[in-house]
């Protein structure tokens, strides 16, 4: 496990529902670029979203991992949920970026 992942895992032990740490772990896994790493990233994005449904970029990056796994249908579903969350909190930039990615895959 790379050093960054170990540090994040230690932080997660201290607070298993910390959305920032969950998102960080997801990002670190996604960076590895393998199918297994993207699958693991999706698990952490899901945990991040469960801990904080308003964590808008977790939706976006979860969809990116789903796209990397050639699952555009799942990515579209994720992005639609992200749009709902971004709209609910009035996050225009997140709405724009999520919507743009959704347009690219549908």
C-alpha cells in the first residue's frame, strides 16, 4: 500500500465516516488506473456519498471510475444523482461540471 494510502487508512480508522478521508482514499485508488483500483475507488466514493450526500465531486469522480470500467449506464445514473445533490445545495459550478460530463456520455 503506497504511503499516502496508508496515511489515509490510518485517518479512516480514527473516523470511519469522514467524507474527506473517504474521498481522498477513493481518489488515491482511482489514480492507480487499474480496473481493480477503480472498483475499489467506487466503493470509497459510495461511502463518501453515504456519509455526506452533498459531497458533489464524489459523484463526478465516481462516474469517472465507472466510465473507466466501461459502465456508462452506471456513470449516467451516478451523475444524475450528483445533479440532484448539487441543485439542492445551489452549487452552480458542480452542476455545470456534472452536467457536462453527463452530456458527454449520453
